[in-house]
């Protein structure tokens, strides 16, 4: 996907995802753990500073790569989620990028995951490689 088209896709998807009021942050991370494009919900103050956020993205990329080792036997990961005291963190491994979402801790994880997959739509399956 050309950079201009890709950037437009990312921005449109971020805007759509952030229309969900309980989402704190949405961002696309590359396989090396670099944030390609991301955005916090208006008025949200991050729990971590910029340096710590970079560590989170890098750790996310490592975890996603580690899970791929089991795709042959269990199938690909559709999404992964962890519920913490202060937030829910979800990742959606796409073909060459990872969508990272953080949301309020009261969110229904499965319901939100379904909504996110619907928002990604046809592009999700193209990125995902179905």
C-alpha cells in the first residue's frame, strides 16, 4: 500500500475507532515497535511518559512476534487483550502492523473487539492476509 494511501487509511481508522468514547488511545505500531500513527482521545492524560510509551510499543511488537510462532497449530491471533486496574490494553495483529487500543477498565473486551474488527472491515482481512 503506498504511503499516502496507508496514512489516509490509518487516520480514517483512528478517527473512527476514537469515536468510541471509552477508548483512551488507538495507534498503529510496526513490527519493530515504532509508532506509525497514534492518537489519544481528547482530554486523556497518558499514564506513561513518551519514553515509557516507546517501551510499551516495542514490548507489544515482541509479544505479537512470539505469538506468531504458534499460528501453524492454533491459527492466527485475531486479537489479544489484558485487563489492568486502570485500563484495558488490546492488540490486533494485522499483516505488517499492529493496532494497539487502550480503553477504560469497565469496557466489555469482547464487544469492543468485535466493534474494532468491524471498523477495520475489508481492510482488516487484506492486512491480515485471509
